[in-house]
C-alpha cells in the first residue's frame, strides 16, 4: 500500500525522529511510504524513501522572527498550506496512493482542510496532532469547533498522539498513545551494567527554568555514594535562555561533576549521546506537558534509560509505570533527599526501572501508532 506522509513543518530534531519512526514501521508492515513535501524542503536526514514535491511554494519557518514578521509569515504559511493540500490531493489521486498521513498537525491544519480539496479526498486522510497542547485559552474550543465541522467529511480522520485523554469520545477523533523513540541508527550499548560514574544528562534545547537551577544546585552539593557525571547540552533557542545557560556555566563550569557541550546533536550523534547516558533529565516546569508529551522523556524511555522528571511532565506515565522519579520541586530539602536517594540506590533499583520500562514500551510504541493510523485504510 502506498502511503503519503504529508510533511510541511520545517523539521527540527523531534519531527525528524518521529518521521523516521513512522517510515520504519510502515516499511516493517510491508507498506511503501512516500514523503509529500513543499518544494526545496530542507530534509535534515535521508529516510531512504521516495519524495513527491508539492506545488505552492517553500515551507515557512518562524525562526528568529519578530512579531510583525511572524504575523506576515503566518498568513503566508496559511495560504501555502492550502496550495500544498490541494496539490497533495491531486498527486495522491493521480498516482494511486491508498492513504495520506499528516504526522504533525495543529488545529490550523483542520481549518485549512475545510478550505482545500483535501476535504473531499477519495482516500483516507489521517490528521495527527502529536505535540500540540491545549492549555492556552481558546485552543480547546477552537479544536472542538473545527472537529465538528469536519465530521461530515468521512475520509478525514483526526488522531491525537498526546496525553489529551479528555478529548476522547468525539466521533471523528481517535486517541493513540504516543511512541517511545528507540535506537535506529546505532547499536545500543544495552542495559546499565553497574558502571561508574553514573551519567545523568540534560539534552535538547536548554530553557531558563527554576527547576533546572534547583536541580543543578543539588547535583553540585549532593553527598553521593557513587561517582556521578552531569552532562548538559548548552544549546539555546533565544537570548534569555542563552543568558540563563551562560550563568549556569559560570557557576558550575569548573565543577568536575559537570560537563557542558555546545554541540548540536542530530541523527547518530543524538542517538549516541542518549545511549551513553544512564539517566535522562526532563525537569522543566511547563504546563504544556500535562497536555502533550515530552519528546525528551519518550526518547529516554525508548533507549531504556530511567528518567528524573518534574511532576508537570507526563505525570500519568510515572503514575502507571515506575520508570524513574517524579519531583515537585516545592521544597529544596525534600527534592534533594529524593534525588540523592535515587542516585545512591540506582544500581539496586535499576532492574525494577528496566522491567517497568519494558512494560511501558508495549503500550507506547510506533507499532501501536501506525496500527492506529492504518485502521482507517480502505482496500
């Protein structure tokens, strides 16, 4: 079955790995994935799949754009998206595709579909919201309104691979558990073997956050019974985060427990960095992760690495599976006690963490995501 992966988002690390997981799973099931992308699309990696280029102009990025420019680019992107969708509908029909999957959508995509030829597609179109959060005012009502308007278009299927459980029971919306991200480009070193130092890593774009500051202070002052190493990817997205990161480097850069790297990790280097870690940190205090999943957390668990996360990061995951520890960061001494106990007892507790990660991996997988998409296929 020929499946179009309609990707119009300028890719960053997360989208790259998500698309890679979909391609690998579609191939494993004997299907033929093909990327549908705007002209001159800036692929960050080679997925080894055919590509169809869409009419309508190049993909639009908001990177480093001010308010006025972002407003203009928003209108540009909206117009081009309609053109891309019209083009995708035509190509899919002409070249006998069986399904179109939009892997990384937002409610704006639903609005565009309502005004494009895609709404009347003769083949199933799966519109997947995988990292979109509904915590901001008005977003939920916007989504519900658009989903309602799309009900009459029977070949348009909306899926959500984020922890938005409250959106279940809508007639044209299906919830699918998000996936763990397993090693695909490297051979993993395997499970933790008791070595030291124990390596804890904070990867992804660094963001200014009080939880991180508290955690670093604990790492610097904690009385650990095993040698420890803390690796921080000191890569930022804006000036404020850069200033905050530089402040931490000035505080802890000479501390032998800390290592800061400004390397931009991608593909093999990204996967190797995760694999070389023993514990992954996802401590950020962000309400959005109550509604969508943390890619950092789900990368860690795909590599079978336990996590230290804040209680705002996918709390239902650690409520269901003991794959690490969850911190509320409300009291310094209590947080310090939990962190120190976690590290000092890690060798003994690791078998339980690993067992729970393996259980969770049966629920949170690309196999289940793709199975959820394929339920809409027509013969």
